[in-house]
């Protein structure tokens, strides 16, 4: 498994992910982190396919998402997002809130 973003970047030489910003957002309090790369919306499918093609080397599944909470910088926007739930209870509470707000 690729454990550092620098090692991941070495695999990306000459590919679209190589040129953008990147950070390691923490995965809750697990001590692990994800790799986040800034891409343009027009690159999503191509970049996802590239990252998926590297799965056997990275042991990391690609996920494409967007940020809705915002921030003054790209990296701040990533860190402001709730990409990882701390429990299923918070997920269900959020779903109940969304469902009840439509009434």
C-alpha cells in the first residue's frame, strides 16, 4: 500500500494528477490519511480511470467528490468537508434531518 502522498506522486509522473495541489486529510482519529488532489471538473473521468488503474500498486480506491462547505483556499475547503462519518448514528441523524426538512 502506498502510504505517502510523495510515493503516490511518483506513480503519477506525466499524468494529469501530477500538476495540481494535493494534501493528506486525516481519516477521523484512525491515524490514517487520504490523498486529495485538486482537479478540474473536465478531468474527473480521466483522472478516476488513471487512479483506478493504479489500484494494484496503491491499494487505494479513487473517489471523486466536490466540496460544498468552502474555504479561503482549496486545501481549507477539503479540510472543512465531512468526508468521513464518525458514526452511523450521525449519518442517520443527517438523513432524518434532510427527510424531515422536506415536510
